[in-house]
């Protein structure tokens, strides 16, 4: 990975020696818009997807997406590809024959409101207002360290962090309240939040969410919409995930293992 796609952050690292300040690098995550244009009339266009990605190779990303989703069949379908900041413009033949009802399902939305290509956190705040409670709480590092093993014991479909992604919902004592699994990380979290919503338990101010993989912007945004104040991940957070968690004063923990973890934001909740 290019050094230009790494984002420096200051963290609090926990291991057997206790808590220590440290510097870390997280992968950059930014949105890119894929916009289709008519090869005959460039005033005709359709936005087909906004994808959160690590910047670079946006042309290849866009062409691969269009091909694997069946929107193009070969390179001959493409007239031109133009890369701009945060946007890839693809001119295609037979634009007027496209099934745009099929295309609509690709456009990026969140579980609770449409972000619809808004790239900045300020725009997310306007589109998705999140109420932050004034009352705070703390939990021990021992409770946090025990979360992965608790969830692992109850996973049904596959070994922890394997081919199936899992999301666990915990109370502040570390008790597992719910567990969902799915091949898609976002689907697993949507299931978890949907269940809580049906039970009348949203917002979840006094709950912890554990992610079996990395913490991306979308996952932090979804959890924040549900009022979650602590998000723990077995893997790494992205730069935009850290920024969003900091903006909403969510405690974001990554690289959670038996005897260590990194606290990226709101470290005062961990004792």
C-alpha cells in the first residue's frame, strides 16, 4: 500500500504493561462516485454507485464494478473513462437502453438515511442527525478483552473472523445480548440494528457493538445512527471511521485481541 494511502492517528495502546500513548497509521477510506454518461450526448448521465474505497486505481475499480454487475459486457461498450477528484465518469454506448431500475439498487445509501454521495462528515451530520447523550460511563479493559471470546463461543456459521462476518451486541457488563452473522459486514450490522429496533431498544446508548472484521466508515455511521457509544473491531479502522467516531464522541477500538487493543477515540470510557 502506498504511504500516501496511510493516515496518521494518535492512539492509546493497551497491553500487559497497561495503557500507553502511541502513534499509529490507518488505511485511508474515501468515497468515489461512478457516473455513467451517454456516449452520444454527454448531457445525459446517471449516478450508479458511490463506493467507499482506498484511493487509487479508480478507473479499474469502476470498470470492474460495471462489468461484474452486468452493466457492461466488454470494453467495446465503453467510449471513454475520465477520472476526477472523487469521481469517475464513464461514457457508454447504448446508454438509452440501460435498465436504470436495476442500476438504482447499486447507489450507496445507509440503513437509516440516504448519504447519497455526500463525501464530508458535515454532510453526513446534516443528512443523518445523531443525538449524543450527555451522561457518560466507563467499563474495564478486562470486559473489553473478553468480548471476542464470548462472541466466538456462540457463532454458528463459521470460525470467528472467517468467511462469515459477525456482529455482537453487548451490555456494559460484557453480557452478549444478540449475535448476527452474514457474508456481508454491513448486512450483519443491519440485522443487529433491525432486531433492536423491533424490540424498541433503539437508541442503544448503553450498548457495545463488536465487529468481527475491520471498522469502516459505513459501519461506524450505521452504529452511530443507532446510538451506540462504543464500537470494538477485531480488525483495523479506516481514517474516515476514526474521524466520524471522533466527531460523535464514540469510543472506537481496533485490533482487539485477548491481551491487547488500540483505542482510537474517546478513551475516557475505558478504565
